[in-house]
C-alpha cells in the first residue's frame, strides 16, 4: 500500500509582501508590517502630490526660523547674521521694559477676549439656525450670501464700513437730513473694539458656518427621530444631540483660536491705525512691523516676535492638554 505524499501548501500572495504594495498578512491572519520601501512605493502618488506643499512650507515657514538668531544680536543687514555683534538677552530686556510693547500686548489680549466672547459663538448660532431650516434651497441661498464676504479683502471691508459708518457715510448723512446729529464710528477710539468685531463677524462668520454645518451633517437623522418618539421637544433634541455633536469641533477651533490669540488681524488693524490712534489699535503684529520694517530696529522686533511665538505655543499646548482632561482629542493626541 502506498502512502500519499503530503505536499507543502504553496504560499499565497497575502503571505508575503505584494509587489503592488498592498497590505500583507501573516499565516496567523495578523497584518504584516510593510517595509519602508514598500510603504513609499504604495504611497508614492500621494507623496508626489504633497511634495510642493511641503517645499513651500519649508521655504516660507521653517527656513526663516533661522533668522530668529538676530534677536540675540545687534543685527545689521550690511554685516549679516554672523557679522553682527552679539548682545545676548539685551533685546528681550528692552522688549519687556518698553511701554509701547506692553500697550500692544494689552490691546491684543483685549481684542482676543472680546472677540472670543462676541464673535466665536456667532458661527455656532447661525449654523444651528440654518440646520433647522427644512428647505435645502433656502439654506443654500442663505449660506452663500453669508459666506460671500469671506472672499473680500480687508481693504474692501474697511472701505464698505467707512461708506456706511463713517462721518460722511450713509447712516450719518441720513441722520443729518432728518435733523439729528451725525456720528463717525470709524474714528472713535471708544468704539473701536466693537467696530473691528463687527467687521470680523461680517467677513468670517460664513466660513465658520461651513465647518459647523459639516459637523452637524454627520449626525444620524435616526437620533432625532428616536428622541422625538420619546417625547423630546426641539430644545431637548438640540441640547442632547446637536450640541454634543458640535462639542469636538468647538473645542478644536477654540484651541486653534487660543493659539492664534496673539495674532489678531494685521491688515484689518493697520488700515485703521491712523484713524483711531496707536493707543487702541496697536497690537503685537503692528508693533513688530513698525519697529522692524519702518524704524529698522530688526533685532528688537525679532525679540518681540519671538516672545509672541513662544507664548502662542504655550497657549496651544495648554489648551490641548485641557481638552484631553475633558475627554476630547484636541489638535493632537499622544499615541
């Protein structure tokens, strides 16, 4: 009697790395880790697509960081980075003892806090209103109208507000024609904080609406139907379904807003700086611009800008850590 030979099972294509870079599996069924070369071959199209953005980011964001060394020197363009005399921490001492810089920091924090309270909730409120509109055509029309000012430049925005709220603007002229005293909102330092917040809301609220509506689109309609069957009214459904769906996006944008809190609208403020005065319109960015570019004190301006960057980084890290405490992912999460 002959005994049949036991043939060894031929390895499948999934047992080894495939030439097309697909995920390989071990005989036990667990995914096998691809080599670095296989990963590059698999994702080469995506890497080629993202390469121009990486090059632009490196050239315009990371390479200029080398210029921060001028904050520790008395920089002169004629002597260069290495030929300029080294002064240590003298520029930073000048920054923290300069009353104009302290005034710019105060204005920056005041504008950020005011807009965080009165501007940040506006896109959330408008997104909730648009989400309750049943007609898709009406919702799309309103969203397009509100989103349109996002494409306007700050020059155009300030010009439109000047034509409406300036001393010779439309509202002031109508008041004078009816026997009332006119007003000039564009040159009043006391209302400048309200003015720039109105401009930011009109220009950028539509962009925030898109983000929050995208978050609301991920909520299953079955949740609202089940809540309605259980007897929940519209307010209860919004409190227990809609707002929890928006919470991760709100926290993420809040973290980014805090990280960008020391960078308030440079173009918006520098266009109106002469009209209302330096005392209320000068922020850190405009201060750095005038000290470095206009007055030529490069090292002093670099030190002020570096202080702003370090504080902004600390705010992002702190806000992200706070988001982890509340159970949210934040901007990043440690693996």
